[in-house]
C-alpha cells in the first residue's frame, strides 16, 4: 500500500445508522431537462485538450497578457510531427475525445487559412500568419489531427480563441487603440469580427462533425448572434464549452460550463445544473454539466515547457477522483513538444493514469452479488459471502434530469470491533453526500468487509439508478512511481 502525497477525499468515519433514516421525496424543488448530446458527452468522462501551435516554441506559456508579442512564423517547425502518436497517448489515457487548439492568443493558425480581409488602408490582404507561411508549409495540422482522431474512433473538437488575437492587435474582443507592434496588422473591430466568423466557418465546415467546441474566455456581444447562427447551421450536435452567460443565455442548448479552476478538482457538491463557473446549482432550470480542465505539467503550464516537471501519478489519480468522481468531465492537457511528438515521460504518465483507472474501476467486486432497487429510491447489494471493499461508484440515470438531492451509503460491516465474529450486524454509515449526477466516487477511510450495502436517498422525483458498483483498489498499479518527474 502506498502512502499517497495527495490523498483522495475521505468520507466520514463509520458510525451507526438510525433505523428511521429512509429515502424520501423532497418538495418545492425544480426539475431540469437536458439534451442527449450533453448526456452522451458526460459518458465520455475523460478528454484531452491539445496545446500545439507557435506558442509551443516560446519560453513563456503562450501570448497571454503580452499583447505586443507576435512570434516569428519561422519558429513553427515540427519536423517529427505525428498525430497518430498523439492518439496513441490519448487512447492509453482512456480519453474518448480530443480538442485541438487550432488558434490560440498569438493569432497563428495551424491550418492554412484562406481568409482575406481589408486593413485600415482599405487594401484586401490575406491572413498570412498561418502554417502555410511556416517552414512546414504544405502541412495542415488540423486536417492530420482530425484524420487521426477518426482513425482511432476518438471524438474531435476545436479550441479557437475569439477574444484575443495578437496578430490583429485584439484583446478582449476589441482592437487596441494606439500604436502597433512589429508583425501586427491594423484592422477595425468590424473587420476583426468578420475574420472570426470566416475562420470559424473554415473550421466548422471543412473538418467533419465536431464533438466539442471551446470558447476560452467567452465571446463578445457583437459576435454572439452570428456565432450562434453558424453553430446551428454547421455543428448543431457539438457541445459548447463556456457558451453561456450567468443569465442562462447560451450559444447552444448543448452547453457545458467551466468549473472555475484549472487545478483539476470540482467541489464535493457539483451539480449537472447551473451556468455559473463553480459547483452549479441544484435549483437552476439549466442543465449544463461541468468540465474540469487541467494540466499534466506543473505550475499550470499548458504549452510544452523545456524541463518542466510533471505532476506525480498520485496527484493525477487524485485529480481523477476529484473530477470524474465528482460529476465533472476531466479534460487533461496533452502537450506535444517542439518536434511534434509526445515526450516519452509524458506518454508514460498518461498511460499510468489510464492503467490505474482501468485496473481499479474496470471490473467491480462481486459480479455475482444480488442487486436490487425499490420504489423508494433505495438500492441494495447483497453479497454471497463477506466481501472486502474500499469504495463505491454511484451513477444516476439523468435521462429525466438529476433528481437525487442527497444520499447515504450504509453497509453491514462484519470486521468492525462491534461485530464480535458474527454476521448479524446492523447497518453502519460508510459514506454520504448530496450530488451524484453522472458519477460519484466515494472512497472510504479504510477497507471494510461487508455482507450488504444499502443506498438511501432524498429526491425530487423517483430516481433511476444507472449503476452502482463497489471496488477494492487501495494501491497504485505495478511499476507506479511516487515521484514527480
């Protein structure tokens, strides 16, 4: 057994359960309605956000907050790029979708954009800050990425920053007044908005059906209507990250929200409803699941950093439990280096995490145990013989909304001091909480031997259980390491 540097959440210690504790319906609560696309996206659980463009070649983490920086296009020279290798690593992690940063804040596009526009001198000029002007002209990273994702049956999507573009001197969706730095092109705000629509059109019309579309930092009011119309025309099935304001005005009904931090953890109480960048709101009328984006590199580094340490396998396992295990999609940064490949140490760490997840949660304990549920919102598992477990995975069927408001997990624990060698023991509480949603993982303070598990709930409508399973995996996989690289 390893002593983890970043311990998973420990639920309350074992204590007797009152026989009067029952599942019950709550009143004066609102139900929420959701779309199949949102539920299908939650099923994917893990994705990657691939940061690879001209910022990969900088010592700093992109052009963020450096508005005059327009890196020389000659920097972009990935001589060994192989997007199939990216998908090998994505699959080893167990991720089911991959979202590529097609244009970040520098303004460089990793596809050969054909967009033209008028500058302030009323001259029609090409958008000439693309891969077509780089040393690897003739390549199209976006096209190669899409083909590899389709080959591996991994959903694909795009990140395109609409609010920042250093090449066009834009910050917060507004062209900056004043002087222009070397490499920047002088445009008006209306011209910039048109460039955004035209480039989004290239991405959304030419590269297949998208799983996810990212709006980092949102979008401006002047862009909203046209973006919404373009989405409806070209990618109505895609889920939209960060596509709602706090009043519930959204670009699409298939919206997902940001959890509000890049640390890789959701609040313990995290609802599938609500549009604020936090744990959501059980009373919100908006079904808008959360996505938790975070990095493998330390110090919140998204683009490849030379000699940048990696987070330890213990910390990444903790990230999994505090994201997927708290009803939040985990979108983990995937970081090719300057050659265009995933460094071996990075690939190994992604695989370690994937191996742990599959070894711990791939097969539940006691497949032959008797499972049953009642019309009172209860779920029970009865084992053929005393069985050791150290965690439980709860999954709510949200096809009619997220309806469970709280739960309590009870067990007949036969290896406690009170058992005295008998199987005739009362139920004891081993965990409890509020939100379940797509998935909730509770890890007990210690492994226990049980003969029966019972889950009781409070709810606003009769809950449907999608799955309940118990597991025993209180250790890291073989060859795991406790050291950060």
